[in-house]
C-alpha cells in the first residue's frame, strides 16, 4: 500500500527548507501523484477532497494555508483514506459527500455517486422551462424524478425552481433515506414526496402522478455486455441494482419511453439519462412512440450522447 512518508523521512516531495512536517501543499502534491499513477479520475480533485475532509475546511482554504503542517493524527487519518482510495473506493464515499450542480450532496454506498453527465438533465430542463413560460404559468411545475437515488436531480431542480414540486421514486428504501437527508439539507423537503416502488409504479395511484409537467430519470442503463469493462470504483462499490439494465441496456429506459407519457400532460417534458452506446436505439424507440414528439439526444459535458429529450404530444 502507498504510504504517506513519516515527516522525518525524505519521501517523495518531502518539505523543503528543513521543515520536519508535511504541509498541505506537500500532501496534495504527493497524493495527486499517487492517485495519477494508480489511474484514478481527477487525481488532484480527489486529493483536495480528502485533505479538506480530514482538516475540516473548504477546498479553497487549502491554498490559502498551503504551508500549514499536518498533525500526526491528520496524517494517520489521511494515510488510511489514501489506502482505500488506491483500492478504487470512491473518494465521495470516503468523505460522505459529492457535489452536483454546485450543491453538496450526502452520498454513501446506498446510492450512486452523482456525476456531471447527470447535470445535463438539470441544465436542459431549466433552459426549456425558462424558454417556455406557458408550460406552467407562475412556475408551479410538478415533476417526477424516477430512480431518484440520492435525490440529486429532484433537489437540484427544486433549488432552481422555487415554485416547483417533485415526486421522487426509488425501489430502494435505503436510497430514499439518503434522498430524504439531501432534501432536508437543501431546504426543499416541504416540496418533495419520496415514494418507494418500482420505476413508474408509485406514480400510478398518486393524485399528482398524472398530468406532470416533466419526468426525469437516471435509471440503470449499463448493458450486460459492457459490465466487465465498468471501472472498479463503480463496479466494486456502487449499488449494482442502480447500474445494470439487461442485455441491451434498455430494461428500464424502454418502459420510461413507452409508459412515461401516461404521466405527462400535453407538452410535458421527458428527460432520461442513457448509455452513450445505446443512443441510436433509444432515439429510435422515442421517435416510434405516437405520444412523443421532438425526440433528440442531448450531449453531456464530454460531448457524449447521454440524455434523451422528448415532449408529450
């Protein structure tokens, strides 16, 4: 296992000027190198998150106090966390938090780690709603977030649309516990209902489950044949229930396209995150639906085709 050298050693990037303590700067540089060598995504960010977590400060302060020496206790804590990160345990789980659409979200192994590709849904929904004030006069939208997980989609949308309300569904009660915490944390709990059940089923009997202004979802979408290539930080730690989607990756996307319009009002919005490898099949399904119009695939921040957008006829 990679170790943070003892302060008295001459380990990698040891502090200069004769100092015997590892400073924030030295720790960040050493950890970034170790993470980069191991192939972790965003190694500098991972290092910043861990050091900020152990010290108990915002990431910006790491650079304002770059020469602050770490205590023995902090160094020991970091050594343990670095060892886990180098075994590909998600850093977001190690610190108990992930940022999504500029909001900190509680995360642990009950839910997926929110990722920037999912922010594409929030960004395009907000743009569409603001460009179409007739969709919900007064901004009083009612949306559903299906397979809500941590609640990141619903919470981010409600934070940016103060008049909106949300129904958030998930099959997993433990996942809904995390969504509950995030809704409370960001002051939207009075505008969200958390419903346990499989995919769209919780919406069937709910008074607000039909005539929705928008339905969004980040469902499981990894095809079985791609599972072996999934990175270990995802495959070995994140909930498989929220990831795998059968032979063609459409086990959950297909019913959202076929049955989702049942829950939307005319002109209502449908946003579904998908695997980039299934984009053509998803678009074909959506364009074949007589109750959807304007179907297209939206690229994420990396330029990958990752989100289906369509409107209810």
